[in-house]
């Protein structure tokens, strides 16, 4: 009788620890997901190309500036450069 009680107790402890571990993993996954959504929430602040869309447009603006602004953030330089 004593052995079966110890086995049942041990199984209960292991089950409880497993449940706590799964709950913690789920909470960490939720926290990581919310951080990711906050990190990418600034994507709606992308402006259209051109000096008319800038808060402080430069005094001079030429074809190269326009092509560069249209291609940003691409890594390749504009073809008019």
C-alpha cells in the first residue's frame, strides 16, 4: 500500500510540474507575439515618395533625388544615379 501511495504522489507531482511548464511556455509565446506585433506596428507610418509628402522638404529636388526617394529602402541605387 505504501508503494502505491508514493507512486501516485510522484505522478501527481510530475503532472503538476508538466502543467506549470506548459502554462509558462504558453505565456512566453503570448508575450513574444505581443512584442512582435508592437515592433511592426510602425509600418503604417511609411510615406509616399516625393518632397510634397515630407514634413521638411529640401530646398532643391532633382531627378536623382526623386529616384532615390522612390527606391528607398531598397539596397540597389536608382538607375539615374
